[in-house]
C-alpha cells in the first residue's frame, strides 16, 4: 500500500546505497591534532628541525682526510689557518738559532739539531722555541742540583763552609795552571764548576796538597817540557 504524502506526513528521507560515491562537494575529514612537544604544548607547524647538513661533504675530497679530526666548521677553520702559517725549514741554513749570552755552543751539536729540524718538518720559530725550552729546563735542573748540594755541604761543613770552599777553589786554580788552563775551561763548559760534589772533591784534594803549592801555584809545569805521571804527582805536593 502506497503511503499518502500529505502536509503532515512528509516523505521519508531516502538513504543512498552504500555503493554510491560520496558527494563531490563533501567537506574533507578533520585533520588529526598536532603531536605534542616534550613540554606538553602542541607542536607548531614549520618549526621541526631539519637534520644538520654534513659540512665535510662540501669539501674537496682531498681535504676531507686532512680535516678528519675537526669536530665542526670552526675547528676546521683553525686547522686551515695553522696550515697557512706552516713553513718548515728547507735546509739547516734556514734555522737561525739565538743562544743566551755567555753560553758556550758546541757547533757540531747545533748543526745536528738544525738537520733534525729539517728532517722532521720543524719551522725556524719552532726550532728556537724548542732550544729555549731545552736550555731553560737544563738550567732549572742544574740550579736545583746546585742548591740542594750547597745545602748539604753547609750542613756537613757548618761554620767551615766558606774556608773549605776557598780551599777547593785554590785547588782548582793550582790544577788548572798545571793543566795549561784546560781544567777551568772544561768545568765552565760543562757547568760543573759549581757542582757541590766536585767542590767537596777538590776540597779533599786540597787537603792532600801542601799549602805552599796551592798558594804559589808551583804545581804548574813548564809548557815546553812533558812530564811523567809520577812527576805530575810529585809536583802537586801530595802528602
């Protein structure tokens, strides 16, 4: 029986079949809410951080290995700046060394050091810095040894310290005259003239040599006459 459509009885809405396509003018489905940031606030569009570009990939391939230890672009820049200032000595003549005034220099050792700098790609300024450090370190060690030794001698000799060191000096002078000046030169060259052990040793030697020999310098021998070891021993006045 057909329903009668009247003003009080409107026709029921027709339900489209499930297979009917959605209307073309249908509104799109609402977008999913943005994911929350770690602080709990919704993420804002467009503020996601893109992964940092590999700056080494922009370098020539031959540079990448040289800059492999650089953590970032700033580190690489510093490495390159150091490289621009690197000018190693090409020959020993390029290494001009300055020594402290009064320091006796062994030219053979100095030449070997210059050759070492050339062979190992060391610049002239680096060579000077190495030399300054070595001289300073050696002086510091020697000063410490001398200070400790003098302290020990003062403790051992007490009030006789000045007299005993004076006798040691007289012994050195007498022996140096006898050796034609070679003893004093050697002691000064090796910086052993202030070595407390040698001071004590020369003091003991001085006790074995007569006071007359030490004061007059008769321990010296004629430079024109060679003498035997026995003559040397006797001329020093050992008692």
